[in-house]
C-alpha cells in the first residue's frame, strides 16, 4: 500500500487522501465485488500477486482479470511497488498541475520496467482486439486538394493560410508506435501521442454557390472532399474547422475513466497551437458555438461528435493568389 495514503470515510463515501498526490479525491467504485477486493487487500497491508490471487479466488473474481484489477489500483495510486521509494515530487509547474487536479503523478517512462509493462499489456489487448489507426484513413477514390507546406512553399500559394493553420495544429510530422499500437508525432502535444481528434473543414465554393465539406488528411497534408452536404452555412472567403472526437484512440489503451480527462487537455493543446498560428498570420480565429446534438454534415460515417468549431477569414490569401495569376 502507498505509505502516504489513507482511506477516509466521508458523507457515505470514501476518500483517498494522499499528500504525495496533492490532496483527497473521491473513490468511485460502484462494483461491489471490486470494492470488496480492495478492502481485503488493504487488510493485508502488503500485496503480492500470490496473495492477491488467493483473495480474488475467495470472493469469486475470475483469475484472468485479477491483473487488470491490480493495474487499476496502481493507476489510482492506491497500490505501489514495494521496491519504489516514495518521495515528495519536485515543485515543477507540470507536477504541480497534476497535484492540483488531484491526478496521479505521471509514470516515469525513463524506467525500462514501466515501458516493458506497458508494452506487455498492449500486446495482450492487441491479441483480443485490433488497435485503432493513428488517424482516419479516407478512401483513395475521394478527390483530394493538396495544401501548401508552411515552410517549403511560398506564401502566395492558394490556401497557404489554411494549410499553415492545419499543418501546425494537426499534421503528422512523423509516424510512431507503442508496441502494436500505431501512434503519430505532431506539433501539438498529446497524452500518449493519442491525438484523439479528426478535423473537417467547411469552405464556401463559388463554383457550387454553397458550402462544401472536406476532411483533413494529416499525413498527406491535403483536403479530402467528402460526399456530404454541410449542415451550416459559411461566409464567402471563410474557413470553418471542426474538431471531432475519436475516443477509441484513448479507450483502446487507457481502460479507466481517469484517462478521459486527458482528452480535454489534448483539445486545449490543439486549440492553443491553432490560435498561436492564427495570431502569427494576423488572422482572427473566432469560436463558433457547437449546436446541441447537431452533426457537422449528414451521411458522414466514422466522424465523432464535434467538440469545437473555429472560423477565420481567408480573403487575404485568395486576393493574393488571384493577383499572382
């Protein structure tokens, strides 16, 4: 057991109070068998795989899931390795933020044993269920519009501004992997390199006299024309970027509710980078209210709910491109 943690009974519930983690947080264990398992482990004082298996067998927990139960307790900071030396974390801003949010201090992946344990767990997951792709792969038959690169291409290229905003906020800089799990490295940071979002872009087409919908391909840095009609209108010379949730990229690896808060941290990273790029290009990036339960378009499969909408004017780049032509 964590040498600095205490379980406190409060208002018909239980709190895990640990000064090492920065304060008390409520334990939400609604499963009676799992709660009984935890209470019996606490009575042991020191837990080994053998004693945990004996306790689990006594209360009817299947042997195959004992390891996952213990992993959940470790992630919550209730169980810690006997060999670990608990010391107060340094006063760095990052760790302070985790403590203030009453979250477990992040694992130190400089420790080879932690990396090995993670990879072993993901191999077990992959044996039962294929991991999700690192990004949405659209059919090759859909028409694509290549976007200019913000560094290698000239600023007078059509859609240079739009390409810069999309590239720096969401483009795949380098593919990566964590064991069997595909991941990607991008400019905006992401917990576990999950990047659990897909982007769509709505533009006004003067040829079609109405809005058209594109998906952003972060690998090819291109817009993919989707065969769907956008629900909302977009002014001429404007672009509207929608951030869609791809939750399975988080769910497949982190199978505990405590991981979902990282989705909103990642969303803040993405929007923060997007706003910084817009500011550097002297754009006004306006927030658009997301309609309740409204889709971004009809008949578009595999796009998650919209978490955020941002809109900006691209008239300057279009005027420059017409002047060059």
